[in-house]
C-alpha cells in the first residue's frame, strides 16, 4: 500500500462521504469542519474558495479544487457574499449565528442547497480523519490546489453526477470508489506538473531500481527485510542500492522502512482494537516491547498513550 492508497484507505471506516451542492446566487457556506482533505468539483456555474489565510481562488465549470485542512475557509458565489450556512465537524450544519439548520437545505439523496436546478452545482467529497500514512502525502500539498480542464482530463464527472442521486443498494460503496479514483487522478495530475514539489519518495517511485524497492517495503512491511535482500530483489549491490535509495528518497532503506512500519502501527492503533502484540506482528516487529520501544522513540509517547489520545 503506497501513501496515495494510504491517504484514502478504508474510506467508509474513516467516514468519507460525498454530496451534491446546488445554489443560486447569492450564496456562501463557511466550512469549519477541520477535515484534512476536501475535494470540490464544479459541475455548473462558478464558485470562489476563500481561505482565511492565502489567496482567493475562482473556480469555473470543470475546475477541481482540493483543500487541505484543518484551516477553515468559505465557499461562495462572490468574495463579498456573507455566509448563510456553517459546516462544523461531523457535518453538523448551522446558521452563522449558531442555530441548527434542521434539514432546511436538504434537497433529497445526498443533495443540499437552494434548489435542484440551481445555477451552481458542485460535487463535494470529504475525508474527515487523517492517518499517519496519508499524512506523508497531505504534508506535501499546498493548503489549496486547483486543476482546470486544460490541466487534466477527468472522465469520472458523468458517473459521479449519475450515481450521487441514486438511492440504490451499494451506492455508498460506488461513491467511495469513485471519490478515491477522483482524488488519486487529481493528485497524479498535480504532481506531474513540471513545477510541482512532489515528495522525494513519490518522485523516487519512477526510478527503475528504487521504485521497485519502495513498493516491496510498502506492500510487505512485515517481511524481515535487509538491505541485502532488497538489493538482491533489485538486482544491484547493497552499496549501490543504499547510495541510490538515500540519494533519491533522502534516507536509507531501513530508516524508511522503520518510519513506514511505525506509521502503519499508528494508524492501526487509531482505527482498530487490535492488541499491541497483534499490531506489532502486522507491521513487522517481533514483540509488543520492540514496537513500543521504537514507537516511543519516534512519536514521544507509548502506543497505549497514543491510542488514548486519538481514540
């Protein structure tokens, strides 16, 4: 599992969801849900994304934006429109003065706003929880990134528009998968730009030697890897692999593996009730004690303390 997959791993368990928002000007929504990742796709009309800090961005039909939380922002028809609704954690919807909306803007299946045929229609997907694996990618993103139809070709929009209003069995699963594909395709397009500041490990995936080694470590972290075993798999010497891997990724293979294992352990502690022994075995440590020692060295707290803080 690479960090792109880790960012979106288990969306139903993490509470990911998607809605269609339909508005007529003037409209504005204040977003304070602290979600680590929100994607907005403009189907019709246009919208402004107005962060509390940073540049205002105008989106037109076909444009996509990804907002990296937890900083709040406003989405509106124009920069000077006052917010009419407030979105809080857990997708709680209120008036700006704090009064609950009480479903007054519900328009049907996964649809919210003024009226179904509003002048502006957006598809909005949110991943409410951040994990350690996905954090490796999120930290490389700007607070707000945008892509225009000239920068990427998204074939998923018609499918999303059709599926989001279907009240049929399996809809949630289908939307989860389509949302995952939308985000992955957008991030690939973003990092493919010549000026993109992609993380070193992401760029290294394209290397014929280091890319294969990274996938081995990510796909099977519990395996008792050594530099010798990895070098044999890659068909190079240990010295050549260590030099090339460190040069491209920024750290030696075993250091990368340790960080990956501990990030996986942290996410497992957050998302499951597995015992510490079970988590240790799952990520490649021989005992709970060995995992605890390494975990506290990196995260500054024991696994039990970490689980108590994020649980």
